[in-house]
C-alpha cells in the first residue's frame, strides 16, 4: 500500500481558515494555470475562504477552457477574482501577473497523456516557466510576495530510481544520471523544475529572497470543475466509455485534487511550511480496483465498464503502438510507500478523501460536463476499443 486510505467516508476538504489579521480585504493570491484541474480547485477554495485571487490563463479568449473559472468568480467570488493572460514561456507576461500579490501558487505545468516525441514540449514550459515566474517575483521593485508554493510531483522523489527500494520522504530526490534507468520527459520535468526553484531561491540576495514550499503530489483524482478534461481523467474516461479491451495491473500513488488544493493553501500560510517539501498521497489508485468501483456504481446506469484483467504480454504489445501505455510501464504492479507525516503535522492534513469518493465523484463530474456520454439520458454505449481516443495535446494538461 501507499499511505493508508484512512477516509473512505471522509468529508469534503474543510474550508481554509483565513489569517486572523486579514482585515476587510483579503490577501491577493496568484494562481497560475487557473483553468487546469488543480488550478480551478485552488481558485475555488481560496475564494470560499475570502481571499482575493488573480488567476492566469494562456488565453483569455478560450471560452471552452475558461468558462468554469469565470463562473467561480461569480458563484463564490464576490468580485474577488480577476483573470490575467500569461504564458509560461513568455517572461514579460509574468511581471504584471505577480505585481501586488501576497502569495503565489505556481500550479501550471504540462502533464501529457503520452510520451511526446520532443521532450522539450514538456520540459521547457515546466522548468523555464517556473523560473520565469520566480524571476518576475524577485525582480519586482515593489515586491509584496511573501511565499511561493510550487506544485511538484512524487516523480521528483524517485525518478530514475527503484520505486520499491524504500519509504519515500521529503528528503528524497530522483536522478537523471543513471543510463540504465532512463527517465521519461514528464517525471524529468517535475524533478528539474523543483530543483531549479530551490536553487533559484537559495541563490537570491537576502533582500530579494522570498519563502518557498513545494507539494509533491501523487496522481490526482476527484471531480472536474469544468473545462477540457486532461491526463488526470484518462483512466476514468476510458473505463466509462469502454475504450480499454482489458485493465492492466497499473497502480498509481493517488490523492484527491481537493486535498492537494487544501495542502497548497495551508502551505501558503502555515508558519512551519516555509522551505519545506510536502508529500500528498492518500491512497492507491489501482486501475483494476477503480474498474470495480466504477462498475458497481455505474453498471446499473448502463455503463459497461471493462473489468477483465489485461495479461502482461498483451500490455507489452499494445504499448508498442500506444505511447500513453509506455508512459505507465513503471507503475505496473508497483505499490511504493510514502511518509506523509510532515503534511499531517505541519499542515494539519489528518483527514483525506478516499479513493471510492474521489473516483466516483470524478466520474459523475465527467458525465455532467459532457466528457462522457450521459447514459441516464441515452441508454446506449459504444463498445469499440479506441486506444488513442484521448491523444496528448501539444502542451498537455496544465494541471
């Protein structure tokens, strides 16, 4: 097992408590990648807690991706949400974005569903984008940013290493230097981006320095608030749409997106969180177990969820033609273990949303948002197998 699944019946993430000295006008928090899976939840929780939020988007004109974020501003924002256009690879776009902010949650980073032919498609936005945001903060003459919380990944802990060799904690770092264990672009990007962030802050002059904390998240599950579903929903969508011939024995260290958003916001203000790394893993996201959960919940509604186990030889054959399968080979049959006690002790993360609630609520959100056909209305379902039904976008998901 990964961290114990302690809360199958846990409540939704509790509202974040505002700092007592916030006054009538809450602090201003910049959330990069505000339309992404995690970014939208950060925006929602910040607004519910009374913060002012500035969310960045790659394009203000993409209504399909951005409508749900704008809706958050009207639903619970009370005029406290503003949106700004900024691109990870355009340094100048971050100068205005960071101006006047008290905190920054740097969430935006590419998360492709498949291994890209060009690794720079993933690595450059992750590494250069992180440095562009941090440079804009450091060079701001009227700098007000107190702390940055960076979204990292458990991949930064063990990329290039044997996942099963130890209990992983906040002191662990992956490696890119072992030729016998090549690292795919996505885990490499998370490791390189987090290392670059810590090195950048450490090398700043004292007078320009700000605090940094990072959240190393497992595979995030949970409900989508809207927009275009990305890599995080790939398995759930394929299972519900019966676009898998069988289910491989893949196991991801998982966590609900709402808990990761809660960790970011707590790490933003908790006194003991400065200069700390936190691991966010709450359950095993095991594809075969998830298939059973979805079958039990959605089978009576007409969804013919695949549950047949995929033999190892078939997985190897299919992965030759489907790079999204090659990208998950490292997770076949692996159940790494993590020490999440720093998150529990310093961030108060003592209750975690469980795998059942997380997966089922993600599935319902995909149906409600139209990403999966609503069989409650149509009563029909395609049974065709389409291994590349959701190919990686050029930039992947900004999660």
